[in-house]
């Protein structure tokens, strides 16, 4: 049978009362701020930061990956963001398509595709389904 304490909350069997509710500022993990001093949103932070700069260089896929590779094209993408440099290797593979060593969603893949697909000829059907002459 549970007992009720003076504040109306249930008492545990150990005899301690219900914990008082935390204040709103404590629940968020920080001191309360004045109404005009709110933290900037993620979109505002992204707008404040300068965009990353990419430098794309094509490498010899046969030389780097070996003669029996399924990699058709290989790119080294150097990313410069906020003073920090990061190198990416982006592959165009027959089996797997475009991917980076950091994953398919890496922003370096988009940069390498722009360079890699710029010189490709589009042969085949047009947008309305007809063949090109």
C-alpha cells in the first residue's frame, strides 16, 4: 500500500517524498536568458559560416587501384572549411556508382560528379521519351 505525502505525491517504500519538479531553465541545462538573447538557429549558424571551398583533381584509377579494378574514374577532392583542410577520395565504380571514402552522402561526391559528368555525352532518350537524332 502506498502512502501519500503532504504535497500530494506518492511516497516510496523507502520513506522519501516525491522529487520536486525542476525549474524550466534547469531542465534545459543552463541558466535562463533574457527574451532578446536567444541562441541562433542551425540555419542562422550555417549562414554565418563561410561556405567550404573544394578543389578537384582527377587521378589515374588504373595506377592507384590496380589493373583489375572496377573503378572507372578516381578523384581527389581537397575541402577547405574554416581553416581546416580535409582530403577525400571519390570513386566512380561500375558496380557501386559514385561514392566517397566517407560515404555516399559526403559533399565531395557532388563536387566530383560535377567535374566527372561535365564531359560526358548524353546519348539515348530525351526527357519526353523520344530518341535523339
